[in-house]
């Protein structure tokens, strides 16, 4: 903003010079507009995230990646689809260069599904196109994503984090079947569709 200099002779501004108060008013309007745009963009991010149940990779749960195979939640016998007492499903997967174990899991449509994944080596990605599922799988941490499939079908599961020379060939699938085709899993059982 221009300051007053009483000792300077008052001259009229040359033509085409914008008076200081007009500049200040224009700047205030632009500032207001920018703040408005930021508020709208933040609202879009927050509201669409809430409406589509998008989970940022924020599950802070650590695990020792060197002993996964020896026992505990991610031992081979515990991988695949588990059915909880409330009927919801929990799918456990291990990602490693260059594949997911198991590479095919089966779940029921319109049922709450919780995916729990971890990595044995480097960072991998877990993405199910056309769903809210998209997270990184970081060694040392357990990635957890909740979803509910609206339509049956085979959902491809490409690794979407570059993880090495075989990255392009790293993918698995989730077979979402109608409820009547989903065979209930006993509480202690784990099911996959790898052999089918
Ligand atoms: Cu695993 Cu890319």
C-alpha cells in the first residue's frame, strides 16, 4: 500500500496508473477468492473420503517381517478368508517379491470384508480397481482396509508400488461371489480359491 509523504509535491497520477486503494481492494478480493477455493477443495477431499469410505494408509500396527512364516497371524495356515462370529470376513494376505499369498481369495458380495496384509521384503501396493481399496503394504507394518463389494465378479489385484524387476507380473485376484455361492467357513478354517 502506498504511504503518505506530505513533503512530496502532490501530483496527479499519470493516466493508466491504478490508484493504490483499487490495487488493495483487488488484492483483498483475490485473497478471498483463493481462500474460498481452498475451503471448497478441502471440503471435496474430506466429504468424498467420508462418503466413499476411503482409508488413507494409516493403520499403525507393527510386525516383525522376518518371522512371519514361523507363526502368528500371517503364518501360511492362517492366510486366506476367515469368517468372524458376526458373519463378516477377514482376508489375510502376505505380499512378497513377486506375488501375493494366497493369489486368489474368495469373499461374499454385500458383506463387510476386512483385508489385512503385510510384506516380507519391500513395499508393495494393494489395489482393487473400482473399490475404495488402495493402500501400501510396508514391511514391518500391517495394512488394514475395510470394504464391502457391491457387485460379484473377479477383482484383479495388481501390485501398484514399483517393487523390483518382477513388479509388472505381481498381481492376484479376489473372487466376489453371490451370497448363496459362498460356503460358510468354520471359525478355525481359512479358505482360498487357489486350487479352483
Ligand atoms: Cu510388488 Cu510391485
